[in-house]
C-alpha cells in the first residue's frame, strides 16, 4: 500500500554535560566552580556522612560566637583561633583546596576563589566568626543543593533501573541464567512472574499481565498472550511466559531509551549558555570592582580608613558569588527533564524544553497519532461481475507483501488462506498504491489518485472513510471501504492545546471528506488532506513560515513521518516503545500512544521556563540590592552570607518544584 490510506488521496540527535547515571553535582555549574566546594556524588547522596563535618564545624562556630569576647581577650586571641580556625578549616577545606588547584590550572576567577579571598581577608582584619560563617553556610547550601539535585535525578535514575540484568535462556529443555547481551535473535527465553522482561520478543506460550509503568508512565497493567510482543524493561506480574527473542539487547527499545536518558542533559538551552557566558565575565569584573573598593576610597575620600573599605570589599566579594544563578538554572532544566520522564515523556535535552515553551502551532499526523490505526473493513462494493469475496481475495493477494494496517485489515476481513504464489511483479507506487500481477493479470490497488493517473474510469471519487480501489487489466473492479477509530484522548489532546493558546493542525494523505470529518469531531483549527509523503514537508514549511515567530511542533509515528519530524522546530514521536526510528529521529519521545501527553509536555516546558526566569530575576535583583548596600557599608558579611547562600538555596528549592510536581 501507499504510505497511508485515503480516497482521493491515498497516503495516509540534538550538551552542561551531566552524566545521568553518576552525577557529580559540581558538574552542573563547573563553568564557574559553583558546587565544587562540597563535592558529593548525588547518585549516592549520604546525608549522615555529609552532615557530620558540618555539625562539628557548627558546634565550634556557635561556641566561638557565643563566647567570642572572652576568647578574643586571651593573649594574641589564641583561644579564638583555637576554636574558630578548626571550624574554618573543617567547613572550608574543600573550597580552599579547590581554589588552589584551579589557580594552578589557570582557572582563577570562580566561586572558590571569591570565597577564599573574602574569608582570608576577614581573618586578616580579625573578623573570624564572619569568615567561619561564610564557609559554614556555604557548605549548608551545598548540602541542600546535593539533596535537591539527588531528588531531581531520581525519576530519571528510575528509568535506568529498568535495565534487565539477567535472562533465563532455554537450551534443550534446560534453563540457563545468562546476561541479556549474550542472547541471540531467535533464542527462546522464559520469564517468570515478578521478573523483568530482559529482551524484546514474541510470546510463544503463556498469558500474563505486564507492568509497563517504568517505560510508559502508565499504571494500568497490560494483558499479553501468545502472538503478542513484550519489550525489555516491562515486568511480568502473573503468568509464566515463553518468548522468542526478536532483537539483540543493543537494539532493544530499552537500550535505546537508556542511551537517550543518559544523554538527556547534554544539550544546553540558550538560557544556560547565556548564564555560563555571563558568569565567565561577571566574576573577574566583581574581583576588580572589589579591589577598587578596597584601594580607591581611602586614597580619594577624606576620613576613609583602609580597614573599613577593605571590609566592604570583602563583603562585596561574598555577595557577588554567582552560584545561585549558575547552579539553579541547569538544575531547573534538569528538573523539567526529570519531571517529564516521570510522566512518560522523554525530552532529549533542555534546549528542546526551551523550544517547546515557545511552540504556537502543533501539527499532527493522522493515522496512528490521532487515530488508533486499527483499520477494519466496513463495506465491500464489487464491480465488473466480481463477488464481495472475490474482491477481498484479489485485494488480499495484491496487499500480501504489505504490513500497512489497511493491508492487514483486508487480509483479516478475507479470513482465508491467500495463494500468494500467484502474485508477481509487486511494485509499490508511493502516495498512490500498488501494482502487481495476479494469475498473469495486472491488478492495481490504491487510492483515487492512482485511478486518475492510470486513466481508469470509475463511478465515484469522494467516499466517506478510507477506500482502496481495485482495477484489473485497466478496468474498474470495485472498492473496499475501511474505517479507523479516534484515540480515546484525541479530543482531550486538542482541548488541552487550545487551553494553552496553541493552534492545532493535521496533515494527512487521506481524503478531504475523511480529514474534514476528523477535524470537525476533534475541533482542529486547520488540516491539509490528500498529501503525498513529500508534500507533508512542504505543508509543514507553510506552517513554519506563517508561525509569526512562534515555534512549530510536529507529532508523528517517527517512521513514515521522519522527514517532517526532522524539519519541525520540535519533532515529537508517539509510542516510542514500538519504533526505534522514533527514538532516534525525534526531539521528544512520548512513551505511550496518548496524544494528550503533547499538551502535558508543553505545560511542563512552560513551567520549567517560568521557574528558570523566576530564579534569574530573583537572584539578580537581590544580589544587585546587596551589592549596593555592601558598597556603602550597610551590609556586613552576615548579610553577604544570606545574599550568596540564601539566594542559591531559595533558587534551588524553587527549581525543585518542577520535579516534585511537574503538572
């Protein structure tokens, strides 16, 4: 058959580099050194281990703060140093050593450098409690950051845990436990109740319920039986299944999903790139501005003391650390990717979240996207002396080489054994149909365009439903009417997009009448029908040119629609579990066949972008205010600690809202 059915028109890999499995949260902000002070691996976040040194430092700090006057009044303030210097080293050792290593590597202007200079300066002017406070609260901020990043990663790590670790291989009646990677296509495996499905395959024996939630986000188990398929990563819940392997592990859907998840954060959004560039120039400017504050006023202003303005310069250094910005923004996007993953939506990078938030038009393919693709024959209208059964048999023979749902529905309607040995010279005519010889006669099966192309007289062009016309030796032999069903949530999907102010459209190779009926039933804004496969790209170009600055998303099955998916601003593939091409081609993969997930993905993108810009605005405004207060002496190192650590903490907690509640 042609690419998809109709009446008068028969048709119808894109990096803040963060490794998903073993993420060091410092990598999130490595460009400015943010986060490298504490240095825990959030994939193995150990609260007790990380909290212990902070607790020791906090006890020493509180002792030094409460009894500061008595400790300072000892000879050479030795008691103060004895209490607070260990607290400073315990809480600040990682910052000091990181700053030293970075200086040796030529990376001077980062947060560790700012913290080191500011705190050593505070010690030099005998403000020991403030120096300890800066380091201690910075580490508290790092602790919360590590916990927050760990939460953000867990939903994505849950996907990594779907990787099967063993397969029960049946060899000559015996069962041998082996690694899934060692099993070959055609081998037979046994899956017991409670076990993960290790490889994609076809069920030979047994019935069961399988849990697909780890792959699709859907909580309702799916019933499987002989002849059905199971996919690696599903969990067998009830019955014993015997399965013939259809793909090696490396080519299984779960392996491709894992690869996608591991690289999900590897493509930076423009906002992230901007903040990275901003931090690169901002930090040295702050250092030299602080130097000017320390040196110039005592030289130029009468009564200005060196100690007073040096203190203000140190305050300025601590306030100016850009950590809250540089950590919370990638974390916000990562939270968006993780939140979407919890809902069965895989986004291949933060850049696509940004683009999704700018989408103003969503264009859908019809067959398999808005409709189920479960075609069934509803009417058989023979001509030229043929019976209904003869017409079905002829169509079934011609369509015997096709896996298209229309061809399958015709063979199913015939319901008898087809003599395919009588079929010769099979030729598919893209966008039109099929030509083949059956018992020596040339038979055409396809859409109305095929009949017009071959100049075959026929009685009707416009028919409600999908139609396959047949002609034998240039004479019209009849038509078969086939119906498709809309998906249960197709109308909800369109309503959800309209609620967000998004224009909806449909491209299909199906007839005008079929497309018009579906568009009216769903409430689509626009549609284009009777399109050849190559026409779809041209039709999408028209939407791209008329988008008025907004982005255009295309939603398809990821196989026939690959060129259109690639051309759209955002390509979205439906039902990625059944299509390797979908996972590889699209920017966003929806792991179920639910079109309503498209509106959900766009909502999550909007929420992510909104939170990211909240963090940017909040952090910049608060830091600007405290920098001004610090420069004129109205902010101390205590306020500076809040301006740095407090802003970072609040921004991180705000970013965490995405992963906690993506909707």
